[in-house]
């Protein structure tokens, strides 16, 4: 088998999610045991920004990092559609200095606003991998922080990039995270939109789609469509949702299997409208729901792929599929918060910090060694 045949075999194995076949093509030597030394703060640039990448006049929104290294674990964050590094700064400010944090900035978002948007999920995931790869090389065999613990967190659409990055890390560097945090999305596979919803989203200007699903944004897109900044926002939201709802970029179970617990956080307020609707339907009292509210619920139901009668973006049962993506356990945490508010919810971060502390201790002393 020549090099081209090997490359074709590797590509086929990766696309099929055949981890045993991938391993047979040549495993990367994992790192040795961590020496427990503190890590210097990771380098930052526009792809993985920090305080120094912000314009000087707004750097005050982020606290200054400590002068001396205090980092015991690295956490890479992959945010959701329509988001940016700046929109995470308030959350980052209350996190302790022993966590070295890197937030991947999408092309066409935030500090990379002048770059073209990603054409599909694979292109965006490759961009995420190239952003974190230089830092993860430090954790790999022979690296400056060989064997040191690192973790990944995805919010919403960012969960799809998170999975891709984890697969790259094992395949190319022999690395596995010590912890995985999922903020409010099922694993790859289940779609958020029906075909009708996807088609409506992909109209030249998605004002009708957003008037139904995000009324404030929809109103802005209708009333201020002539403004370049609003045009840019509308196309950014459209592109983010489109690339996360395309079947050809979804990964099957087995594409990548984590070797640590997965902490799954769900925003319970996603299903408030559903609970009211199904309660009234069961009681035969749908006429008690204002007609305008009922009509909107049913219109959104046609766009979202969460099941008949549901206006939620995802079916709640699909979150349970995370149990199939790890050799260990998927731990589920239900939070009384909305989807966007979850990313800055302190009770959720208290759980995350507790798990990270455990990951540090396990990496250094524990029964299980993480690559």
C-alpha cells in the first residue's frame, strides 16, 4: 500500500468514525506522566484571543492575568452561533487564575470580524483546531507541559467544533482531555431544524425565520436591513445556524469516544412553552392559550426538529445520547436558566471547577492517567 492509498484509507476511516481502523494506521505515542509543575499562560492571538488582543480602550472589561504562573489546567472554550470572545469576558472574569483559558474566535466574528465566514462546519472546526494545536503541542510527548491536564467546553454549536478538536488531538498528538463540558446541545447527529426550517433559514434574507424564532433579531433584520452592520449580523447568524444543520457534516456515534466523564448541562427554560402546550393539550384546554401564542408555537414547531408539538430547538431525550460518546459516564445537570444565560451561570461553573480540580488531582495522583 503506497502513501496515497494510506491517505485514502485514513480519510475513509475518519469519515466512518472507525477508531480501531484509525489506530491501526499508526498511533501517536501518548505523553508521559505530568510532573505537577505550574504552566505559563498560553499565548494568545486573534484566533485564540486574550486581554491583549482587545482594543486598548476596552481592555478594562477583562481582568489582568497574574504576573506569576498559577495555571494548573487548561480549558478551551468553543462558543455558539452569533457569539464572540468579548461576549464571554464577563464569565471569564469570575473564573479563578488556576484555570488557563482559551476561547476560539470564529472567522467573521468579534475580533475577526473582517474575515469571511466559514463555508461549512468542517472549515470552522479546522480553524478551531489550528487555533489550539500550538498550545496542545505543549501537552504532548516531549512538550513543555507534557502530560498536564486540559479540558474542553462547548456551548451550543461550539459542541460540534469541540468534538472535532478532541478527535484531532488524539489522532495527531496522542492527547485526551481530563474533562469534557457540554453546555446545552445533544451530540452530533440530531438536527435542530426540519427541512422546512432549514429552507426558510437559507432564504436570501432570513428575516421571516428570525421573526418566528428570535423576534428581537427578526425585528432588527426587517427594520434596519439597509444598515451594513445589521446586514452583517443577519448573515452571520444565518451562516452559523446553516452550517450546524447540514447532515453531511454530522458525525456518527463512534466517530470519537471520549475517555473521561462528560458533564452535560441543560437549560431547562428551553421547554417552558412545551410544558404549557402539552399540559393544555392533555387537559383539552388549548383554547385557554391566547390564539396568537398558540399560532406562534405551532409555526415554530414546524421549523424545529424536536418532535410534534414541540417548539424547542432540540428534543430533550436527545441529550441522553451523550452516554454513547464516552467509555465513562455522562453526568446530567439541569439548570433553571435560558440557553444563552447558561454560559455565565455561576452554579454551573461551580460544578465545572469542581470537576476540573478532580481532573488535576487524577492526572497527578489518580487511578487513571489521562493523555
